[in-house]
């Protein structure tokens, strides 16, 4: 039987290729999605579809509260180099995490309203392999 993990204990770190990893605070949710190119190679007369697998890709998405004291997300989103990331689903288990490098995008730099807390979102488009330690 596995050990369930509650998402509240997760933590995301970002780092430029040569700098120290910085915790991205005020996040409320995260997800990593993977996808694979599949090419149809079905030939005339085949009774079933046939596919060949191509390149894999991954994307990390996260959102949370806007933190006016932090410029980390902004700097990562406008950087001209790929960023390293480390996602720990449970910050107390430092030996289990996902990591890789990617391009950081900020689909929502800041959003708010009369009846809404200001929020942010980020997306990391993988540049190479997604790894699990």
C-alpha cells in the first residue's frame, strides 16, 4: 500500500542555470503534465490503427497569491536562458522530487479585482527531460 501525500506540503524552487535555487512562495497549486507525439502509420488493409512514438514533452503549471515583495517569477519569465526547477510534492521528504530545465512563462503576471485576491500563474515548458529523484 502506498503513502498518500497531501498537496499542501509541496514546494517549488526555481534557479537560473548557474544560481542558487529560490523557493517560489505563495503558490496554491501545481501540476506536471507529460505528452508524447504519436504518428499514425496505419497502412491500407490494416484492421487496427498502428502508431509510432515520437518525442516526449512536459509542462509544469502553478498558480498562487501575488507576492508584491518577490520579483522571482517576473525575473524568470523575462529571462533569456532556461531555468532549472525542483518540485517537491512533500517538502519534508527531500529525497523525492521532480526536476528539469525549461522556459518560464507567466500567463498571468498579476490578476485581481474588487472581490478577488491578487493572483499569479506560471508555466514551465520543458527544455529536455523531466526527471524524478
